[in-house]
């Protein structure tokens, strides 16, 4: 068997690629601003109202654009210049959060104003995401997609790990307005980096350009859905990801687990969150290329998906802090392996003219299940306890993932 290229060389080669390094730097910085903004907004709302219901409403509003315009955003990414869509989305988010900062500094708290700003930012984020995923294969070679996605996703994870406490520090030291201004500046920086990308216009527009196809936007949406229906294995994996996202409700309830099961305080909760982030970064940066799982993604994605259930089950069967921290770190590693492998395989196998529509469809379908999972998980925790809820999530993930291996078409999907 051929030895894979040493990973350090692969990463260094990517970072010497001008286009990729600009995209990576812009992603890294804007992700830190995004997490700072999230912490600032959530803290500001709760500190001003002391009502958890307001945070629930905020969470629902953040999902609305993905559920309502997600597939349309994907069609836009396949129809128009992807780089320009990304720049427009970043600038719109920079202006929106900047305007919110000005309002907060001059007027003060207003929940409706915050909701409108969050809705606008989420809408342009929904447009940005499929364009960003679809443009990557035009910036680097197909053989580098695994490493490229690993670097990008690890960068976002590390930015979140740094950005969340940074948001808290900004609130403490200089106030809410400063955190929002920082968020605005990071979106503007990302727009600048993307503006410096050198991608031929024909590649940026893809084969779905309206000037060459003469089709309507609605027709493009229907064509994207029709394409997915013809891809049997990919359709099964897409539907399965919805089920697995339903069981991901445990993410929100680690704070309850650390308190009620481990009998720990904020330090234990922080260690759990940090362990998951560290595991994800390690999986994305260190293991994906070394394991060579991109050669048979149709086997490894379901297998690793299923294995994600084991750490969740371990959390309840062995409720000891060191074991819990190791289990959550393993969960982060497995999540990174699945995510990077799946995105890279899609970028290799789905034709360029459908990439934006596929990523948007997958995101909309998967995100539709997250609120449902959170609601069911919350009810289970209140009625039957955190232990039962986590066991159900673990067993459900294990069964849903491994069951995919019974499909010969799924196992063979993307085989080199």
C-alpha cells in the first residue's frame, strides 16, 4: 500500500498556496469574531432579562434562515460568482453587527432589535456557507481537499476555543459594545481576504451560471433536489445525517451532565468543553490524512458515525471525571474524522455545478432536526433524567451509524 504524504508537508504546501492561505486566515479570524459575538449577545440578553425563554427564542431565530432559504442559497452559490457572494455576505454581516453595536452603545438593550440583527446575520451566513464549501475545490487540488478541510475546520474549532473566553473578557473589561465591534471588524477582514482570492470568473460561477443555462432560480433548486434523488448512496447518507443530528442534542446539556452526574463545578464543565475542542482539532489536523480513510469514505463515515455513540454511553456507565474528559475528547476526534471525510468526499464526487445546492440542502435538512432534538432531549432530561437522555443519544447514534453499513451502495460510495 502506498504511504500517504507526510502530513506536515501537506499542510505546509497548502499554507504556501496563496488562495488557500487567504481563505484560511479569513476563516480563522471571522470565526473568532463569530464566537465572541455569540457570547456577547447571549450574555447581554440574559443579563438584561434574566429569562431563559429569551435565549430559546434567540436560538430558534438563528435556525430560521437555514430552514427557509437554505436550498435557495445553494442555488445562488451555483448560479452566481461564489467569491462575490461570500464578500457580500461578510460585508452585510459586518455592517449589521456594527449597526447593532452602535445601537447598544447609544440606546441600550432592545430584544426585538437584537433579534432582527441576528436574523439578518444568520441569513447572510446561510448564503456564505455553501459558497465557501463549493469554492474550495477551485482553490486547491482534489488530492489536497482532505488536508484543506482539516485545516479549515480545526481553525474554526481553535477560534471558538479562544473566542468564547475572549468574548467574556471583553464584556468584563470594556463592555458589550466592544465585543460587537470586534465581531464586525473580523467579518470585514474576512471580506478583504476573500476579495484577494485569484479565481477565474468562469470557475467562480460554475456551470450553473444563469447566463449560460437560461433557467430560473426555482428551476435550479428543483434540479439540485432531482440530482440528489439520483445519487442513492449520497441520499441515504444525507438522510442519515438528519437522524444523527437529532441525537446531537447532548451538546447543549454537557453543563447539566457536569453538575448533576459528575457533581462538578464550572471548572469540570470547562474541561469537558475544552477536551471536545482539543479532540476535534487533533482529529482534523493529525489523524485524517494518516488514516487514509478518504479512500473508502462510504465505509468509514458510517462506521465512525456509529462509534460516536460509545463515548456517550461511557459517560453514563463510568461517571468519573477523568473518564468523562477522555470520552468527550474521543467524541471530538470522531466528529472531526466524520466531518472532514464527508465534506472532502462530497467536494470530490459531486459535480461542481451542484456543489452549492448539495451543501445547502444537507445543511437545511440536518439543521431541521437540531431544534427537534433539543426539545425532545430537554423533555427527556426533565422527566427521566440526564442519564437516560445521554444513553438514548449514545445508543441511537451507534445504531443509526452502523446500520448504514448494511447498504452495499453506501459502503462502496467514493471508493478509490
